[in-house]
C-alpha cells in the first residue's frame, strides 16, 4: 500500500484523507494542534462550548454530496436544523430585519421596505440559482490547471458577470441601503469587498436566501468530528500534537515529513496547512512562490474574536446577528485599503446556545463575537478589550440588552493568534479572497512545480474560502492525483 501523509486536519485535509483512503492508500493525518478540525476547533471553558471558527452552515448540498461519495448521508454523522429566521440584521436602535427561512417571505419583506424591490429580488434570485447550478456543475470542482476549465456554453453566456462586480448588479435595481447591504453580505464569505467580487458570485445569494442557514447539532466541530469518524472507518490514522517541521525531498521527489517525534515516510504528501506555511517546510528552491508573492495577494480579512459565556439567557438576540449599524464602506476600506484598526466596525454576534442547549449549563448562554479586521494588523489583549467594549456598547444601544454585567467567561483571539495557532499567512482568518484575479488558474497551484508528489489543498487554493469550498478542495486535489497516478508511482 502506498503511504500518504496529509499535513493538517482542517476540512480540506479531512476530505482528501477520506478520498485517498477510499482509493486504497494508507493515509496518516498529522495535525500540529491538540485536536482535529483546523479552523473549526472546539473551545471548552468551564462547561461552556464554543466553535472557534465557522458558524454559518450554508450549501447543505455540498456536505450531502461529500458523504454521498462514501455511500453515507449527513444524518449518519450529525444532525442538522434549519434556522428560522435564518438570521437578524441590525441597522440601528430596535431597527432590524429578520431573514426568513423561506424565499417568498423574504421577497415580501423586501417589497414592504421598498416598493418594486420584491420583483427585482425575484429576478435576481432566479439568476443566482442558475449561477449556483453552473458554478457547482462546471466550475468549482476543477483543479485550476487550465483556463479551458472555465469555458462552457453556459459560462460563455455569463462572461459579462465576470467583468461586472456584485455591487453594481445589486445597486442597479435596489435603492434602499439596508436591502443593498443584505444582498451584498453573502459575498463577504468570499473574502473581498463586494465591489471587488465578480457579479457571477451572486450564487452566494442562492446559498443564503435560496437554500437557507442551517445548524449542525454540536456546532461546526461536530461536522469535523463526523468527517474524522468517516475517515477512521476508511482506515485513516490521525495524530494530533504532531507538527511537521520539514518536508524531506530527494531530487524531484518528497520522501518523508519530519516532526519533533520522528520521521514519517511518504510516497505522496498533501498539505492542507496554510499554503504559504507549507512552502516554508521546503528548501527555498523547491517553493512554488516567493514571500513577495503572498504580500501582493488579497487575503480574506483577519478577525478579532470573543468567546463569551453569560450567566443568563439573552432574549433580545437571535442565533445569528449582524450589526450593520455603521458605514460598511468605511470599515471595508479600513480592512482592505488603509489596513488600520476600524473606527466604527460592523460585527457579528452568535448565540448558538439558543438553538443547542447542550453547549452550556441550563439558564446560561454562550456567545461568540467577530469583528473583521485587516491582515497584518498588530494587535494585543489591550486592543481586543477596547473592541469588546465597543461591541457591548453597540449591543446595548441597539437592543437594550446590557450583556456586560452578565459575562462569566471571556476569551479573545486575534491576528497574532491566527498566526500562532494555524500558521496562518499574514494572520488571515479564512484564506485567499475570491477576486477575479484570484480565481481558478489564477489561484495558487494545487501541484508543486518541482516536487512531483507534493500537493496542496485548502482555502488558499481552488476553489476558495469557506467550509464547503474546503470540502471541494479536498476532492479536487484527490481527483487530480488519481487521474495522474501513472506519472507519480
Ligand atoms: C472565525 C472564522 C469564521 C468562519 N466562518 C465561516 C462560516 O461561518 N462558514 C464557512 O463556511 N466558513 C467559515 N470560515 C472559513 C472556514 O472555517 C475555512 O475556510 C475552512 O475551515 C478552512 O479549512 P482548511 O482545511 O483550508 O484549513 P484549516 O482549517 O486552517 O486547517 C489547516 C490545519 O493545518 C494545521 N497545520 C498548520 N501547519 C501545520 C504543520 N506544520 N503541521 C501540522 N499541521 C499543521 C493547522 O493547525 C490547521 O488545523 C470561518 C473561518 C474563521 C476563522
């Protein structure tokens, strides 16, 4: 049996581990941290459980397709609940919009706020759904090896959508600033400003309004655990606290990886660790890209995160809450252009325990707050604390909830923590943005140009940031390897 070493245990690594094991390889996953799941780690403090990273479960079809490839269903590994409302968006004091789990109701909400916008939304959503189907069928499962992968009758028809940006299409017909920001929100998951994201990516609006927001019981970490269990059933071995410090090569071939505990021989290596970090495990002459290359790229933002427990329930808020009560344009400029600490940041507040009672003791609540910030920012505990106060003030101002006095657990996580915990390039939270110039063949390559049996997967390569793309990335790299197996062994 040929030996495969997979570096890291995020979703892309977990997916590729399953596919490689199914194809008959002997697979070992080496993870530097104390647990499996990468960005979807679970933090437990005093009986309170926090998802450390992803919390929006979108595109349930991608997860179903993944488990389906192994003759399984999602429900064999974890249970899902559709959230209703999907989420709440605050625009000011007691001024919020709840996003229903049914498109017809969302259309009614739009129409009530801006006459005529319901019809525009309906048309927009029809196109979003068609784009979603094309993206999933023709685009995202490609290895990013040739521009021809992007060419089909359907994509040719949609060429203008790659030149226009999503802001233009949203703003053409919708005038109300609140509705505009709701429609521009989904592409933020792709890591760039809406006016720097191709209009074709409105397929994310189908993921949002069309398919809905789901919750995996136990949080996102339960998804990672479900995938780990499947991988173990397929024969994969997982080792945690096992940091790879070197990829050992001979000529144009990788032979082994080195950790503090020893040498792991390999016939093939797939790295799901942050791409730029994986490169540092090689000699500089073997790297695909120079450090300068990464400096020039548009990364998805970093974040200030707060994992907080409250000694009471929080009735005024929903499971997912977006605070869009300040100027997003300015905050976006601070993230992407000036790269400074935000003056009046937008933020996200999550209270998963409103859906999942097992996350904390009865009568209490767990919260998780996120402020997107620029990569490379210099942060500190003192800066985190300052921004936590801003969040508490804004929640109180907008909802009347004084949460500050009920805090019983609080832990923050920021740019420096992303670098230390995940070896994240420039402290990015979720990879390399999906701008036009960072799409498909223009993303970092899944193959190493000099080492024939070393491959890369994950959110810095194809197709891009987010959990569903990470699952796809794991499949893409494995399909590519299996197709080109004869050149490797
Ligand atoms: C705060 C936050 C919120 C998010 N919200 C959402 C959301 O709501 N919905 C969504 O779909 N996505 C969301 N995302 C994005 C999503 O979590 C990621 O895109 C996805 O999990 C990335 O998976 P990955 O496999 O590419 O990498 P990772 O999860 O980063 O996995 C890489 C792993 O490699 C390990 N590693 C690094 N170096 C080494 C080494 N030398 N040796 C061994 N192991 C190593 C790391 O420790 C890590 O475990 C969010 C991300 C963050 C951070």
